C-alpha cells in the first residue's frame, strides 16, 4: 500500500490504486451489510418477526395478483366494508417484487428479499459516510446504533425499500457537481419516477433538493443545480398509474391528523421502554451533529438534522430515518469540528489510515454467495418450520376453523388479523378491516375503536354490519361482551377465539 500523506486538520485523500482481487476482499461496508443480513434473518429471527405486522399478507397477495393479471387493482378486492370503492395500490412495484419472491420461494423468499434490502441499506449508509468524509472509526461506532434503531421497523413491508431511495437521494445530493447537465436530468427523472411506484415517500426527493439549494444559496453558490433537481423530481413521479391523483391522495393522507392520530406507528415512541437507550443516543447524536454542522457552515445538514429529528420525536415510524440519514451527517460534522479545533489528531490520523486501507477493497463478488448461503439456511427444516406469521400473534391454528365457514359468513376480525386472513385465504375470504387505513378513513377507525373497546354506542354500530362470526384475540373485551349477548365460542386457543352468533 502506498503511504498516505498526513495533513493535520485536512481530509484524507485516498489512493486510487486497489489491491489485486479487491472484488473478493470485503470492505467494512460489505462486512457490516453481511452482519446486518445475518442479524436480521437469524439472530432477530426475521424469518418470523418480519411478519409480525399482518400488512405483509395483503402486500404479498396484491403483488401476486398484479403479476397474474398484468394490471393494477383499481378497487378494493379484499373487504366487504369497502368492496368496489377506489383503492390506491400506491406501492404496487414493491408488492410485485414481494409477490415474485413469494411465488419463487414462499415466505422464506419474502424474508430474504426484505432482509437483503435492509443489508443493502447498511452498505449505502457506509457509502454515505465516506461521501460526507466522515471518520472511519466513528462510522463503525455508530453502526450498532443504526441496527438497534432500524430494527424497530424491520418488517416485510415496502417502507424498507424507501430507505434505499432516501440514502441514494442524499448520496446523490452530496456528490452533485454543477453544472446541471442532461444526464443529471435523466438520472433524477428515472430515479424519482421509480421511487413513486415503489413507495409514497417520493416527496422527500424534491424536499432534499430544495434543502440543499437553500444551503448553497446561503453559502452563495451552486443552488441552481439543486433547483433543477427539485423541479424534475417533483414532476417525474407523475409517471405512475394514478398520475396526479397519487399526489393528491398522499397529501390528503399525510395531512389527515384525525386519521394519523389513530395509527400506532405514527405515534411517538415510548422512550421509557426497555432497551430504548440506543434510540435515545441516536437522537442525541443526530441533534448534536446538526448543531455542529451549522457551526461548520453546512446549513443544509443542520436543516435536515433538525427536520428529521423532529419527525423522529413525533412519530416512531421516522426513527429509522434518523439513524439512516442523520448519523452520517453527524459523523461528518463531528469529524469536521475535530479537524478545525485540531483536537484528537492522532485519532483522526489513525482513522484516516484505516479508511485508506478499507478503500482498496470491495468484495462485491461475494454478495451472490452470501445470499445463496442465507437462502439455504432459511430452508433448513427447523427454520422452515418456524417461518411465517408468528402463531402467538395471529390465528394460525384457528384458521382451519375459519376456512370451514360458509362463503356467505360475515366475519368480524380486527385489523391486526385482517392482513393475515387475506394472505391465508388468497383474498377469497373478505375481511371487515385490515391495515389499509387510507382506504377506511378516520371515521371508520373512530367507530372501530369504540366497538373493540366496548364503549357506549358500540352495539348499534356492531349490529349495523350483520356479523355472523367473530375472530378475536383472547384478551379483547369484545369477547366476553359478545358472550353476554348469546354468541358462542366454537373454537378457542391461546391466541384467538372464534365465536358464532347463536352458536351456529
């Protein structure tokens, strides 16, 4: 390895040469990605815990339907309460990918698909660290915070893919070099159009570009590049099956405070919960890094850190974004502050040498081997037997009784069970409610909450649906309330109770 010239207080310049067969020798980013893959699938038991949210069920079945029919659903195909009403399958491309994985290898394939996406996010996270000129050692120290925070939302759902788009958008913004050329316009347009068909978070693309444009304007230079990027990234997502109606639908959804207040993942995280300290540290580091970025004359980093940290404090769903996007910005700010203050020069010098060494490797040729090995581990009999929706949270055993119900049965089940029933019945058994809150609306959720909590007025609302059967978690107060009305349990286990009206 060629020696690297040490310049106190200056960023490290990495040698361009690479060692022979570098594509077989992994760098720290790939090693961390492999660790994340193994952690998610096996230590975290992702082959089961990735399915702890039943929304995975209707996403998979929607994807399979799209692949089978070659068209998107335009009306609700799954419920009897919203049957035939317009429905936006706004994550259709992610659903199709999950459906293809399920067709190929069942739920093991879906678990591997999403775990691989999470691992790719870790790899991109390190690339962003290097693009921001962050410290090698600080990046490694922050990696456990990344994994501990993101695993809150390690689920087999399309939002995991949105993390890749967010990281790529920030990485692209950091590497931007004016002037804005036609090639940049094409890249931004294709990227954001793809994003809009995978996940509804595509509006972050123009937001990031505008934040960077404002930062450049404050520093007096380079804002035009980002303004062009913001304009194109605001227009290109119109290339989706719903056109501008998708914009309007997402806007209405995200501004409906009455609806969002009734969705658990949009509520604040419980910072008193056991094991919450890594998330608290992540927020502290992110906010502190944002303040240092302002001192380092990077107002765009400060603005992003404050915005996303505020989102994380308000909504648990945004906490992974704090770890994914703000920790790299904090690393860059901390490293820059140490250089300017000429503090810990030895630490920075050693970190720079490690980064210079690491930059000579990639190991990307190992990726297919790692994925193949993970797949075969997932197919071992013990893991295969446990793969799927957790039986202590979903009516896995009870479904055999549900399947015997007549097609005309009107089955009540909470949204917690809805996606699972859609998955098990392949969409044939119509459900009362599932996790598509944008379809059902705030008023429906309000009345639903009154009903499952047996609050005054629940019975009138219940009877308006003419239910014949009810499938409920054992601890729901609705179970004894229905039994008092003459409903009879026809099946009961440690997870769910199936009741029939009049015992029939």
